[in-house]
């Protein structure tokens, strides 16, 4: 049995729980909500939900789970969605005054609320590599989503793989670059080593192929 934790301090953790518990693999899984260092200790892998990255980090600090999370990220699989993707990044732009605690884990730079106020929320069909039923597009739900600004793997970092992209013509003019070199802003799902991020919210759809992907690709292979 694999124990998957969902960080349950704020945000869409209940929806992740329902999606994981709805998988056909569920007999192999034990899903726990993580609020304390003791909860985290039981976990083989962790999902960090969408919500508000500043609030999640603040609550993590107050509940004493921030440093244990930083340790966890060094050795176990973690999937961050939206706000969770921000927390998993190494560097952030548009952090709130007072700053943003990060967990690191993925060597990318990300912008909070990167779509700007004109395009706060939208849905878009995504091109995805590696999901079951590849011919069925995945509906990406983006809510005040972050935008990936830079992939900066140094030679010692594991390579970054692009798992899902948005069509470049969906980028608003404020984000599109005149020479059409719009990558990495169109990268909306990435993996690196044991970590996975999606800037959208797969837990807010009835399609749990990304949850299945995380379990099959990251959680099950993580144990000998
Ligand atoms: N804008 C939020 C943040 O910066 C993320 C939004 C989300 O998770 N839907 O934390």
C-alpha cells in the first residue's frame, strides 16, 4: 500500500482526495490529509493543492510543517497544482509583500498570477504527453494561475520534461513575445526528477487521468 498525503492547510485538498479515491488503483492507495509533521511522516508521496500560495506557506510555517516539507521534497515524490506549483518552484516573481516561502524541488522560475488581471481564469484544451487515452484532450482549468518563466537546470539538476503545453495563440498580448519564442510560458505541466507540477487544476474536473499519471509514474515507482 502506498500512502499519498494531500497538504490540507488551505485550498482544493478535498477535491484531490476525491480524485485519488476515485482511481481504479485505489486499493493500492491510502490517502491522508496532511496538517502536521506527524501526518507528513507517514507519507510516501505528497500532493500540494491549489489555493493561495502565500497562505499555504504561512499556515505551514505556523503549524511547524514548513521545514519537514522542505526535507520531504528532497527525497520523495511531490506534485504541486497551481499554488502548489508555486511552492515547488525554486524562484518566484510577483510574490506578496513580505515574501513567499518556497519548498524548491523544481529548478524553475514561476510568476504568481502570471496571466494578469485581464485573463484571470480560463479553460483550454491541452496537448499532453503520456496520459491514458492520448487522443482525448485534457481540459485545463486555470484560475489566477502561475506562469512558468524560466527553466534553469544546471548540469547537476535532473532534466526537466515538458508534459503539457498550451497553444501559443492562447497567450494574451501582454505575455506573448514578438518573436514567438513563447516557451516556457506555454508549459503548463512539467516534471523533474521526483517532482511534477501543473499550473492548472486537474482536481476541478471529472477527469482523473493526471491523478492516475502521478500515481503510476511517481508514487508506485518510488518504492522498491
Ligand atoms: N494565485 C494563487 C497564488 O498565487 C494560485 C491560484 C490557484 O491555486 N488557483 O497562490
